[in-house]
């Protein structure tokens, strides 16, 4: 248990020096406008997605690497050309406005940087310790919110040289698409990069290709909002100081969590709940209950567990897997008093998460779209409940499939965007299982580090 040092709020990390910046654009094509939907517009006040991958050193100089990545990225943008666009807001008669992607090949940025003072792989991913602040310096467009895509690139990558490795950090506008489409784009780029690296041409590795036409359940596109523009609805809020841990849960540990939940539900007479328990429910239950205990919430304080959920397969008819846009919602368990959550146990909490997932059907999705359209809301950090937890990202994203031509990543990490007390982001484990990125205030993290139930499930660090 415990942590070596509170690196997240410690002294300043070694400086990262930017060596070069270049703009990459797709081949010329007819200019096009793609309207944003309810799911996209609701994201305009949120931060850019910041995800990154740590690699061993490539077998060629960094300058050659950047040239190589640029060539592959230009080819990927030929198919994912909205990524190279900018947002545009149009005013409508009656005072309303709509937002769209202006696809005019404006381009994306590639930065080449060097981590000074000999920063190494071990400095970026120290075992049994907080994620170091050094990692934040790897990410471009830090502090940008999605509405800034009116004048900033919708995508930027920073290639940072370490003493014994390289970190590829991606900043990606979340109003452009959700994580499913984002990782599909990265894997398409990586696939092109792999074939180029072995002289195999620039074959496009994305089957089927992205579906770029935007879709709305009510068919109302463009979406006209009852505002002259959205600038007054954009907030830039910062969370309090946070500590961040990246913790691994092995397949064996996850199976044990799932079985414990199942046995508790069977003992309580809930055979249906026991049969339906999933690994996600069991891990969410552990995080929800142990974070609630670490916060020392009053027994009567209501708390919920929220989770980001993909709407594609839940719609009828289903939205194709390759749909390029946002198709996510945050679902929530029913509220329960903190004392009751802890008393009822692991199985009950897992089943509560399961009921929230099961209730997210085609009809509920369409009802939420209709309600949002009647009263549009641009989500900000104000909407996150300080007594609840939020499960984000997904272990289903193919992060370790992003091999750009010299081997799969050593680790996946993120920047400081979209983080707050009680956020847990789930990643695939490099060799199986799930990695959970946990964000808590320093006091809450210190108490979580003493929680025996939680740490009994965490698998000790192993070097990549």
C-alpha cells in the first residue's frame, strides 16, 4: 500500500524543450461543412482529450521519426479529413446558432520536443508512485477547451524524446468525436506508419472506413441552438490539486472481484443479479465503495456511481461501430446514502451499476436527446458530483495496438485534462487485465492508500 512520494503536487518537473513545430494537412479536397449534433455540442466546454503512449526508442533518429509520422499522418487525414478542420459557428434568423466542422484542410500540429535533464522512461512511469508531473509537460494544447477548436487545431501530437524512449502525446478535440472514434483514428494512423516503415506503401488500415456523416436520433441537423453564440456558455474551471495513481488489476484479481460480487448476490437471494455481474460492474463497485470510504462522507450523504457509456450498440437500429462522432452518455446508479452503500456490500453495489447499464436502452437514449434539445446544456466541471465517482475511458480501446512501426507501447498515460476528485479512467492492461487511473485530492488519496479492501485487489507494479 502507500505511495513513494506525492509527485503530482511536488516540485516542478524537468523542462521539456520544443525543438520544432509543423502543420500537417490532408490532400486538397472540396470544402465541406459537417454539423455537430447534441452529443458533440454538449462537449464544447470540456477539455481536449489528452492521451499518450510511451514507447521504447525507435531504431532511427528522432528527426527521422517525426518526418515518418508526418507522412503517415497526412495519409490518415485523407480519410479522417474532419480532424484537420476547424469549428465554425453560424447565426440563424431568430437569434439561434449552429456549430459545424469546417473541413478546409486547415491542418493539425506535430511538435518535436526533448525532455531535458536526462529524463528517462523510469522518470515517466515510476513503480508504486503517483503519476509524475513530468508527464503533463508531454502534452500540447494544455488548458484548451473544445470550443477553442474555432481557432486551434482539433488535433495535435507532441513527440518527446526521453533518454531511453519516446512519448507520443495526443491532444484531440472531444467535440469532434468520442474515445471510440479517437482510438480508431490513432490505430489507422499507426497502421499506415507500420506499412511505411517496412516499405509497404501507405495502405490505409481501417476496415471499414470511418462513417463521417453526422447522425441525430431526431434527424434535426444542423442543430440550431437558442443562443446567438456559445461563448457565454463556455467555462474554464480548474479542479483542486489532485494526486493521480495508475493501478493494475490482473485478470485473476478481476475474476476474484467478480466472483465475490456474485456470491454476495446469491447469498442475498438475487440470482438474476448474480448471473448478470460483469467485470466492469465488479471493478466499479470496488472503486465506488472504497473511494466513498476514503472520503469519510457523512453516513446520510447521497452518492452515485456514474460511467461513460457507448450508445452505438444500444440504439435501434444500431449506429455503426465506425460512426465518427460522439455517441456517448454518462449513466448513473440510483443515489444511495454513503453509510448504506458501505453496509450493503460489494455485490449490491455491483448490481446497482448493472441496473444502470441495463436501463440505458434505445428509448432512454432518445428521451435524453429530446430533453437536451428542449433545454440545451453545455457540460462543465460544475456538473460533476463531489460525492460520487465517475468511471471513464474504456479497457476496450485498442491502446496497445498503436504500433507505429517499432513495437507496441510500454505504457499509456494521460495529461491533466478532464480530471477531478473521484474520476477513474479505465485502460487495457499491457499484458491483460485493466489499468485504472484514479484521481483524488491528496487527503482522500492518502486514506485510499490505507484501504485494505482496495489494495488487496490491486496487482503490484511490474516493470514494462
